[in-house]
């Protein structure tokens, strides 16, 4: 099996969103970075399925950290589509990934998170699938690779819909698919010397053109302070839940 | 009026508890975060305590802290080993053994690699040469302890305010008056800043400064570790400090915590720490920077391959934790010199937090802590040592010394050359090797005197450690001084005047000796702490009826200046002359001849007797005293005329064979031959004037700080007396702080529980003997040894008390 | 004409409401097994100024397919549209993005619970021939032991403050008394104290309870994103400055290990 997992570098946010002065991004000077939670599960799943696992990110040079993190988990090599730090919309991101894959032998599986934690466009995986002419199934909580096929499941309310697709295929997954492992020290050390290819794609005209970010109003509620269990139960009764 | 403690980390909590205990009413503790973990450095501390340190002060604070943690049921003794990968480190561990014995920490021993493996079965002992095992090493629950202290304070009526941010500190007439917060304003006459990494910001609100910088300490937690799954306690095995790689490995439940002081120094600005809401974890747990930890991972893997090499053991938590670093690596405690009533209790680690809390509380309430905090005094910093450049440079340089092998004479490399005397250009021409004192550059010896080494037949030292930061030229300069004369650059002295109608009252209060002397007299006097120990020792010149000039050592000068200012009544003030006056010391048998040829003033013994000062006809103020035991003067002149004075003395001295001499002579060889005591070595708050055998003056009628205790000390036999010892052979040269022991190696403890140790050590070149000083109880005068590098060297008590081994009748200085 | 894909649910009705503000709406749907690529191809073939759907799992998926087929931009989870400027949801609702949508037709989904629902009216069933692309083959019912997190009327949730897997005993007890479900924050699932199915948050379950009780949860944005669908939020936290309080209607300041059992006891008492 050859598996590609596409990941995105995103900040680890705290309790409060603070925008950078230009309103174009989060203020990240105090924040660490990770990849989107769904993608952590995608990488974990790829490593469990086995074979050659390649991780790909489109992002600034610093996104190498996130690729190395994934190599520490068990990915074999990385591809960084290096940007100057400007955000790319989903359409151009998908196009850049498709371009980069022309230089690669075909993959049996291409995994994405269902949506990124920050931009949440819900579309890059689907766009890549269309461009490559591959079947795509999204929102997965279970993946079983069988001979030449993949059988997978997706939550629908209290039930699960079952899908099948022939390989190669594109799958997008959700957190809960598995419990991702932490990197081990040997994994960390191995990751340092794993190969990383860097490509510098050209950012096209943005067709979903970000103008600015806004912190929504009305987050600062004034909670009513309850003293003791009696008051709590009284509130529950007034809400009709007690 | 309230007493307000700002900060709810280990220090603020301990301090609040102790202030309440000592009866402080109307006590308020404030933190901007929630309890028990408001988000400062205490919250992510690794909470282990290695008690042994080369500093007596830090060890005493740590031992006191451990006692408190134990009493509160928040201490778990697990033992600890400092392991050595190199022979150089083994030497250091042998010196650790000496410090352990000097400061009274028993049970420590050096262990072999096999023994280390037995104690800590997951360690790879093959890369180790040995270790220093301390069974009393412990882990503590600093958050739980803080809660105990807060509850103790609350039970006594203290008000505890969480989630309350200080927005301003009001100061009026140089006194703190009010603390403004997000929950209202509080009038206060005493405010303590115990805010860890945020302390500089709080101090600035009041116009004061606390020169520390937040810096990163990297830490990871890995797990679950298979062999820990059945652990009964949080730490089943001794904590390992991998000294040579600046790292530690400790069990933490089912995980192993690996921390590092090896990475590049990563400093932060206090204003740049995220708020509680912005932070992903807490404000002092910043995102881990993996690239700074790569080498450390490899080092840790070498030491504990069984755990870290296990693919199933994951890195679960990794942070860049913020802690506080200071320019000299020591805490910042005491009342700020800028604002009366505003105190600092900052740059304190979990290991000394409770001890600091108690000590600062005592200082605030009783005017003096039980443990001498002279090295940690916030007043110690000169303006040059408070600059952001200095703090950043020294904190960066000091960070990697956290587990370093630091020579007692080791010099800082960064931010040097900040204060230079007018003679600096000549000194440089003469090949001076500069050491730093109070940010001043001072020659320690001169390469130009290298030829004297042969002339006087001075032998080199054969052991690298003892030869490090030392030169045989020092001894040669000493001998040239004793034979001819030497010039010293003493510009680093702190010089200030007490001026005003009540100046005499002020200096009488501070100085133990009689200061109501005729104008023109110079008095060397102890300055006592309330309980009779040494606060300082210095000289005071009576300049005019209402003007006294204090000359004191650079290192402690700022604290002395604050102490005098604190005792100045209204209308009397302090004038600081430190940066306007430079000083040349001229001593030796030919000193008078030299001085006479640069001045028309009569400098004969009759016209200019010992312990007096005069203004010479060339405007130079000459003070006839000596710290090296030879005829001569301290010569003070304005900075802009300093070079002129130096050149004149130099020219006049050449026919007499004058040499430039460094602080190696002034601070060590010269004074030791004369049994002169040094503050911070022989003299501290732990010993009194009688024990130092310096009570050769009559107690004055006037009151002075520490008088009652001093009088009481004179009325009893001292339980220990400062002695000068000699060490035979001149082969090995201990450098100080080593324990003085009996023939069987057992420590010597006096009736007050104080261990005997070498307070100072150095050559007496004129005597041809290596001299040591130590306080010894009356029953320990014979068959004594010094424990040095884990061997016992016999020593002989040369003098009990302060009589000088060289020129005991002081003929030279009085000639 | 605005084409709006509907599924006959609340979110679809909200999407129709949004679409009507843009122009005349054709509400469309499909019959048979869900086959996203095939349905999207049919949608893409419609003449429309805009193609709209709810920001649901299927809505977002279908529009992404449509966007891929037409090679047009697609804005997911839009809360407002003004000319070609959209305001859309990021970070699970913790942040909004103003963006220019340059495509035609306009492709967008409507962020859930940001618009009033309207009467959908007539719904046209479009034909979508099976193109062999993946489709829902069968439905497996979850063997759920209790109330589902998504639909529970009360959710009692625990965070880092619970301290351990065992610590959830008090949470389970209260949830049981209220006939509710147990939830947790992401920290808890990462620590392995609870399964991911219990996780409330941006990457977990988004709840719609009448009352959400957050115990020892600091309130990271990732968590709030999943909890804000609740009508009322009660926070139990020892830290009165915890970010969760800015999203809570009620709060009890105190240690959850004392407060929660006290509430359970009080509930038992009032019920006799």
C-alpha cells in the first residue's frame, strides 16, 4: 500500500481568539501549532494500515515541524508545498496538491481530514478526488482495507452508513476513527532524518478571497452565579429537565 | 493599613502563611489567576529538591523549606543521584561531598556505576563514571503546600483574593500607599511582589525594579512506562540529574519527566507573557520548540534507553515552561531600595520557596531574617546591573550553568567593561587580567609582573582546578609589595557620604564603634544586624561635623547604602560618590617615599598617623589605613583627575620599584596574612563580633543596631572562634567552603549547631604557608583536617582569633 | 433562480429561508440511496444563480462535489451574503471570515442555527442516475446503551478538572438521575479517560440539549464549538475566570467533586 495523508498546520488555540493587528489571521506569537484533529486520526490510520505513508502539507516553511511530527508517529517521508505564509483557499490548495502528485507514483489511498480546524471549507479532499478521477467517501469513523477495495462507515445520527470504494480512493476522516498515538523518542529521532521534499507552488488568484477575520460578538455572557445545589436544582426544574 | 502580598505561587503562599503566623493583621493576598494554580511557574514546576548547593545561603533556605514541606505532609523522600559522565564531573561531585558536609547534609555518598544501576534500575550505567547520591532528595507537592499556607493565613483572618489583577501600585513620598486592582483599591503601607516571572512588571508600576527575566526551561513527560505501571508511589526510584548534559530524569507516576537546562537560552519579556485566556495551557506553559530539544532527546536516550527507547512510550506533554532568571542566579529578596514598604520576593524556586517565605516574613516583621539573605538582597544591584542588556546577557550566560561546574572565582564573559576606572587604559597597557566587581573592571593581576615570578621563585600550581582563575603572578606581586610598594585600583569601592544635621546620630546608629571622633579620623567598624551578627564591615571617615564618608566593598555597597539610608532621620541624606571618585591604594615600605614625591603635604608618621585622613595639597584625599597590612594610603580623587594621579604615582614610584598589583593580593594574600576578615566569607549574620575576635574596641554608650545582642555576646565565652590555620606541603590548595573535620573525617559542630568550614583560603607568600580561616569550637584545635576532593589534609591551628600571622604587632602599618 | 438542496429537516428549512432572501428558490432533493457524486452531478447541471444547501454533513459534501465538478469556489457555513461578499464560520464558530465569493453560480451552505427556518414549500425530486461512485450501501444501527449525546435533553460533561477516568463516577451518576448523556472535552478523550463518542466539541459531537452541564471544563474554543447548540449552559468550575463562563448562563464556583455529588443528593431529596 502507498498512502498519502494531507495535513494542515493550525495553531493550538486557548480560551480566547485574538486576531493579529491586520485582522488577516490569528495572533499566534503565544500559540503552538499542530495539525487538525481529524488529520491526526488520518495519519494514525495510515500508519496502522501500513505500507509507505507520505504526509503532505501546504503551508509556510515552519509546517516542516508538523510534517516531522507525523514522521515521528510513523510516516515515512514528507512533501511540503511551501508558501510565504499567506492563506490559500480550498480550490487553490486542492489544485496545488494535484499538481504535486504528478511527480509521484500513484497512491492507493489518499486521506484527508473531513475539514480543517481553522478554515473548515469541507472540500479539499473532494476536489482532489475529482481532479484525479478517484472515488471519494467522506466523514469516516471506520476504514477497512480489503483486497483492492475499501469498506468504510460514516455516522448518521445514531446509526452508520456503510460505503465501499475501489482502490485507489480518496477518503476523508473524522476524529474518533482511532486514538492517535503519541510520538516515541526513537520515533522523534528517526523523524529528523526522514526525507522531506519541498515544492514551491505559485499562489493563483483566490476565488474565495479572504477579506478579514472577525471575532463574533456576544461571546461574553454574564453567567448567573448559583450558590449551592438547591439553587441548581431549582434552575433545572424551571428548565423542565429535573 | 494593609499588608498586601501580590502573587499566589509557592513564594506568595508561603509568605502569606508566615506573615499571618507572625501576627501581621489586615493581611491581603492577591493573584490574578485562580487557586490552587494561578498559572505561574509553580504550577508546572518539577517539584524535586536536591538540598546540596555550594552556597550556604541557598542550602539553608532549601533545608528550611524541606522542613516545612515535611511538616505539612507534602514531602516524599525518594533520594537523588547526580551522575557523572566525565572525570571533570567526578571532581565536582567530590566537591559536592565537601559542601554537603560543610552545610550539614549527612548521608550523602559517592556511588559507583553499579550502585547507580541498583538504585535506579532503568539507567544505563555503562556511560557513567559514578554519582553523588543524596538520600534526602525529595519531591514535594508545592500546590498542596501553598493551599495549606493560604488556609493557615485565612484561619488567622487574612483575606485571599483570586482572579484579581493588580492594575497600579501608588507611591507617595517614596512610600507605597495603595494597590489598585480589578476588584477595587486597597490602601497599604507594605506590599510584597511575589509574582515570579511577572515581578518586573509589577515593580515598574511602583517605579522600582526587580531585575529578572522570564526564561524557558524545556520539559517533556513520556509514558506510560511499563515498569512504572505497578508503582506504589509517584516516585519509586531516586531522581537522576544527568549533570554533564544539563538534564534530569524523574519518575512521575506512570510517566517519566525529562527536563533540560541545556538548550539555548530563550528569554521572554514579562509584558509579553500571554494572558490566562489567551494561553492554550497556562501563561507560563508555552508551546514547546522541538528544535531546541533534539540533542537533549539523544542524551536522555543514552541514559535511560530502557524507557525512552521503548516505542510504546509516547511523549505526552512537552512545554517551554517559564521560570525566572537573574543576573547572578540568586533570588531577589527584601525591601526595594527605590520605594519604602515595597518588597520583592522573586526569582525563587520551589526548593527554597517556603524558606524564603519564612525569611522574608521575619525580615519584614522583625527587621532581620533568621537565615542571612545578604546574597539575595534586592538592594545589591547597581543601576548598571539592572539594565535590560545586563539582565538578558547574564541570564543567558548563567542559564547553561544551572548544572554547570562553576569555579568559585569564575568570571562572567558577557556584558563586561561596563564600569571602568580612569586607570583602565594604563592597566590594559600593563596586561591587566580583569575580574569584575559590582560591574567594575578590576585588575586581578598584571601580565607585566610575570618576570617577578621567577625573581621571587613562585611555584605554579599543578592541579588545573586550583590553577584555574589564578596566577603565580599574584604571589609575586604580593612579595614585591611587601619589599617595595604596590599600586592598587580600588575604584570599585562604594563611596557615599551621610550628610546633614543629624548625620552623627545616623552613623552612630549603624556603626557599632564610636563615631563621635574628631574630624580627620578614619574608623573601621562592624555594622551589626539586630541580633548581633554582621550586616557589614566598612570604614567611615569623619569629613566634617555633619558629614561622614562611608567606604565599603563594591559587592555589598548598594545594600550598605540602603541600610544607612534606612537609618537616616529627616534632614539627613545620603550622597553617593561612587561614580565621581576613583581610588588608588598605595602600600608597601616605600609608599611614604612615593607619596611624598607627589605632594608637598607632610606625610610623615607624626604628621599623618595611622587611621587618619587628610586632603593633600594636590586635592587628593588620602586615608591612612590598610587591608593588606603594609604602610600606605587609600588615595581618592575625582574621576577626571584619576589618570593624572595614577601617572604621577607611577612615575614617582619607578625609582622605588613600585609594581601594579591586583585584587588577588588585596582580597586574598595580603589580607589573609594579616588575618583580616572579609564580609560574606568570615563575616555574616551567623557569627558575632566576639566569635570573629573583633571585639577589641570598647562598647560605646550610645545606642546602635545590635547593641544588646553584642553586649550579651561579650559577656559569654564564644562557642566558636575564628582561627587561622595552615596547611602543610603546599601541594594542594583548597579554595574555600571545605569542611574542617576530625581525623576520622567526622564533622565539627559547635554548640549552636554550626559546622566548621573553610571561610577563606589562600597563600601567605611572605609566610610561605597556605592559610585557611575557619570558625572552630574550643574543643577542636588539634588533629584537624580539611576534607578536600574526598581526601583529608592535615591542618594546624596557627592562630586562635584575629592576631595576624604576618607582622603580628602591626609594625609595618604603623611605621 | 436559486437552487436549494433540502432533506426535509430543520437545517434544510433554515437553508431555504436563507436562499429566499437571494431570490426565487427551487427546493430540490433526491430519492434513493445517498450517492454524493451522482447527486452533485445532477445539482451541478441545474441552471442557477446560486446553489445552496444546509451546512450539514451532506450539504457540505454535496456542494463540495458540485464545486469540484464546476471548478467554482464554494463557501461553507455562511451566515450572511451581501452581493458577492460572504460572512462564513471558521473554527467551529469561534471566528468569522469575511470573504469575496468570485464564482458563478454561487455555491454555498448555510451555517446551522444562524437563520430562521421557513416553510420549504414544494420540493422537486431530481433524478440522479447511478454513476458507479460510492454510495450508502446499508445502514448499521449503533448498539447504543443509553441516550445519544447528540439528541440528549441534558448532557453532563467533564473536563480536565475531573482528574481521572474514575472521577467520572460523579458525572455518570448525575447524568443518570437526569436521564441525560455523559459528555467530555477533548483533553479527556486524549487522556483515554472516555471514548471519543463522548466528546463534545468542534471535532466531536455538536449537541442540542436543553441543558448542558460543563464540569471542570475550562472552555477552549474547540469545546465551545460543540456545546453552544445547547439552550442553556451551566458551568461548574473552581476557577471563576475560566473561559467557559463567558459562554455559560449559570455557574457554580467550586470543586466539581463536591458540587456534583451535592446536586445529585439534592435531586434525590426533592424527588423524595
